[in-house]
């Protein structure tokens, strides 16, 4: 009987630990949008899927130059966020013929490469034992 009780307690503790490890949130606000037209689109990545299919994608309206989303049920680990101002509501980032972005964009840590697309190691942040909140500037 003691063995059964021990096994049940172990399973319950493991389940609670697993659930709490996946219940973190990441609150992200773009603070300097130049226009309230359109929306801001946000994407959450790991190193493995960076700039490919995001783990989570969100969008938010712009109010007085700010836009906020909350990514929920995030496990512990390293992540990066890329966001852009979809000013014309066409659900994609627009580029000049030479490949330069037309619409404003930003990344977590506010570290944009001067030449070329965002780099995971510059944008990464850690989700560990508490919720994360930060601002992104275009």
C-alpha cells in the first residue's frame, strides 16, 4: 500500500511540475509605432524554427503608437520574437524590389542587424521560472 501511495504522490508532483513549467507568459509591447493604421504582427520562435514557422503567432491593433500581445503557455527555454507593422493589412511584410523592408519591424532585445535579417543569438531571451515582459522598438 505504501508503494502505491508513493507512486501516486510521485505522479502528482511530476504532473504539477510539468504543468507549471509550461504556464509562463511573455508580454510584448511595441512602443513606437508611427501610425495607428493596420496592425502589428508578432511571432515567437526558438532557435530551431527561427524565421520559419513560429511556435505562436499573434496580432494586435495599434492604439496611440503602442501594440501589445501576450504569448501564453510557454515552456522554459530560449526564445526570440520578431514583429512588424502590417500597415496595409495584407498579412505579410512588404519589401522593396532590392529586398529592403518597406514596413517597420523589430526583434526582442532591440538588436537589429545593420545588413541582413534578424539573428537569433542577438534577439534571444530566456523564459525560466517567471513570466517575461519587455518592449520592442522599431
